[in-house]
C-alpha cells in the first residue's frame, strides 16, 4: 500500500503532482510519502499489539533525519550499526532507551559514545567484542546492557549478499559458542546480560525462516534460564520483504501473529528491527530522460540518475518498477534505463518493457525508499541528490541537493604540490 497514484494520467505523491516538485527542485530526487510511512509503521507496530514490543527502525535503510523523526513521532526506536547512525538517531530525537546497536565491527569510540548516550542494548557479535565492551564500560564506571547476536544457521532464501543468518556468514555467534559466551558474560562485572538477538537476512518473503530462527532462539533462552541467566529482550531483527515486482511477502499481520503465537508464555519484550518494510514502498526516485539511443536490438534510455544514486539494480540485480510521471499514449519498447556513470553495470532497469520515454520526460523509479539514498555515493563526482517529503498537499526539502563545493569539502592540496 502506498500513496503514489495517478490522477488524470499524472503521477501524484499524496496530493502533490510529482511534476510540480521536479519543476521546483530539479532532478534527480528521492521522494517520500508521509502518509505511506505513517501507515506502514502503524500496520507493522499493530501486528504485535498485545505483546510487549519495541519497533527499532533499521536506520541503514533510510537515515534521513526527517524520516527518523517521523517514525520516532510514531513511537519507533532505532537499530543502529555505527557511531554515525547513533548520531543521526539522536539528532532526530529518537529515545536512547529504544536504541539497539548491532554490527560486527564496533569501534571503541563508537562503543563509548553509545554507552554515554545510554542506549538500550548492544547486540554483541563476538566473544572479543564482549570483552571490549566490558573493558570500556568499566573504564567509564558504567554497566553495559548486552545481548548476544546468535547465528541460527537458517537459510532465509534471499539474495546471498543480504542473507546473514547462515553459518558461513560473518554475522552473529554460533549457538553452541553463544551459550559459553553467555556464561562468560555473566562473569564480566561491567556487563548486564539482558538479551538474545538474531537477524537472518533481508527481503525475506516467507514467514517460516523467521519462525525457524525464533525456535532456535527460544531453545537458547530456555537453556540460559536453566543456567540462571534470565533474558528480558528477544530481538528478532528485521528482514521482512516487500513487493518490488511479483513477490508476495506475508502481510505484517501474518508475520506478527505467527511470531507472537510462538512467544506465548515467554516473559520477554520483543524487539523488531524492520527497515525495508517500513520505508521501501514509501519512496521513489525521480529522474529525467536525457537521451535515447540504439538500434532495434538494443534500446537505451539515458537518464540523469545513475548507480551512484540507486545502487541496488547494479549491486544485486534488483528490480524496481519504472513508471511514467506523466502518462501519454504511445508504444512501449524493450529498453534499458541507464545512467550517466562510466560503467556498463550502471543501469536502473535492464532489457525491460517500458514506455518509449523521450528526452525531457520524467521517470519514476518505484520502491526506492529503502537502501536508496542511504547507499548512494559521490562516484563520478556526482553530488548526492535532494530528498523530498510530501505530506498531504505540501512538500518539504528534507535534504538539499549537494553542491560542487560540498564535493571537495575537507580536501586539501598540500604545500609540496604547489
Ligand atoms: N537488523 C540488522 C542487524 C540488519 O543487518 C538489517 C539489514 C536490518 C535489521 C534491516 O533489515 P530489513 O528489514 O531492511 O530487511 N542493501 C540491501 C539490504 C541490506 C540489509 C542489511 N541488513 C538491499 O538494498 O537490499
């Protein structure tokens, strides 16, 4: 469900014609719908109603301050994986008591800052990290609340780059090993052991892998309780998929209901770390056609957004719907929608049927709200694009387009070269 729709053949985001925004801010830009974000949050959160839970939005999916604030206003916490994400979450006004810190490589300075901020929980990913957090907390005269992120060895049946819960992945701690680490963590004075976490992957379109992972986590919680280690937080990570094309992921209600069903009797607060399912279909990338070229066999539509703006198609071969911002009658063609970057891998859609876009026309790249802007870069010295948020009849620039001056900010030509 989203609020991008056609009215008289023109694409609107809520009450605003996309064309009007393009005329005002130029292209390319990311465009988000508040109504969609609010709706997605409410549906997801509502799916766990009746069971104590915290929804910690995975900041990596979309780290814009306004998006974080919008979700925080709804009650969301944050799942962070770096000091930078912590900074963003705090700057957006996320309650530190609802921040969980995951990630395999937390630096000492990042751990310190998170401890200072008073975050809810560190999801620890190795034995060494346990020791490091204990040491830092000790020095600061604090206790760090921790849980171990276990690797449940579950196949989430998704793209290998975004599957994280298999033994061969770098994430988490093997369950057997984790049990030993819990015993050790209990001995460490500056740790308060309160949680168990897992995250098996992303864009998962079935509920079963989540339930399988949950079973393993529950087993571990049972063993820990027997050993006198009470677990108060069960973090099931994120990963629920969305529809980009033909996928039929479970509705959050089904996902929530089945999970809650398996949790009955367990005295824990459930933590969820959704990213994509909240923001993915709440955002699009709007770009303008520069040129077209090619023969009968190969038709290229060259637009002003590239793989530096939206990396997903190049990186994972991901599908994003391609729509006209202003529909007009005319033939459809088989074409590739490509960007200006000097790489053959620079495409937004490859060999697909689409409108025969002409130069100057606006194109909407759909479902780009998650891992779109947040994975964008300055490759080919391209300023990162603007981000716009619509609410009802109004639109707001929530990130200005970068300038050329910003591109070279911080760079320095040393005297010896002058
Ligand atoms: N929690 C942890 C520990 C994670 O590593 C992730 C995503 C999430 C939560 C949120 O997962 P989500 O609900 O968004 O599936 N760049 C890739 C996705 C990478 C996901 C990495 N971890 C893409 O564009 O498909």
